């Protein structure tokens, strides 16, 4: 640390002597800490950046992405292919399916929030309120009343008459719980045919005296064959899309 200070000292002293001898001034630096700006505008910009940092969590938890990615993960485990399809492919497919399902909501946000905000016809607060209403409309169609009632029972607050009166910090966790429950229900139904196939293969192997051979190794090709014959990806994708209607 001391050697660095000496180095800076020997570097700056000749520059100062040169500036004094040649009557030249070194370039200066001036800082402006928000002079001329309104404090309200500064707070609005700060809130906007805060919302942007939470955008990944909003896109994952407040849309249909949660249900889709959980169902596809269940499908991979039910087949027993371990890392096939890979996580990147499952997440990518879930994202594009989410874009397809959320397209009406996205169009509503673009028309009622983004375009007016870019045209400066509404302020930041009004734009965020419009975005919240659009997401609330989608979540209200998928959330279960029992999940909303859970948070009112915990907080001992009276339940509202309509779902429009539910605060957003009650609606979002209730929506996440509802999505997880629906995804696990779909995953249970996906497991049944492959579980039956595993039981049949295990019974055949025991009847043949091949108890040392793992049934999973033998049943995997039959699972893949069954999945291809019934066009499994089309059926799963169609079931996921119809579950949001």
C-alpha cells in the first residue's frame, strides 16, 4: 500500500510542475447530484428500477410458467430418462408455451400500459397499476378460493365479497399454491400409465426368474415406445394449454 502511494506521488508531482510551467490546466471533473430534478420523479425512477429487478420472479410466479415447467419435469421423471430432455430444453419450451398462453394478457399490457406510458399520456404509477390489473385478471381465473381463504384465516381478516377486493400480496401466493396443486394433479395422472407398465415388467421378470435384473432398465424402451406411439408430446402440450381455458 505504501509503495502504491509513493508511485502516485511521483506520478502526480511532475504533472503539476508541468502544468504550472506551461500555464496549462489539468482537466477537471464536476458532479451533479440531481440538481434541477424533482424528488418525486427520482423516486418514480427508483421504483421503476426496483420493479425491473423483480421482473424475473414476476414472469415465473405470476404467469402460467410455474404449472408448465412442473408438469414437464414430472413427465421426464415418469418416463425415467433422467436428464432427457435437458433442463434448458424444458425451460425453453415452458417459456414459449407461456408466451402463447399469456399473449392476450401481454397484448393488454402493451396497449393499456406500455404504449400510453411511452406516449407520456400516463405516469409511472398509472402504468404499474395497469400492469397489475392485467396480471390480476389472469390470476383471478386460475386461483382457488380455498387458497385465498387460507391467508385470510392466518391473518384473521374478514374475507372480501369479490376477488377484485383481494390484495395483490394475498392473491400472488394463493395463485402460486393453486398452480402447484394443479401441476401435481396433472403429474399424478401422467405417472399412472408408466407405473402400470413398470409393474407389468417387474411381474414378468419375477415370473421368468430374472429377479437380479432391474425392471427400470427393461421398462425404459417400452416406455419410450408407448410415449412415441401415442404422440405423447402433443397430448401433454394440448392438455396443458386446455387446462388454462
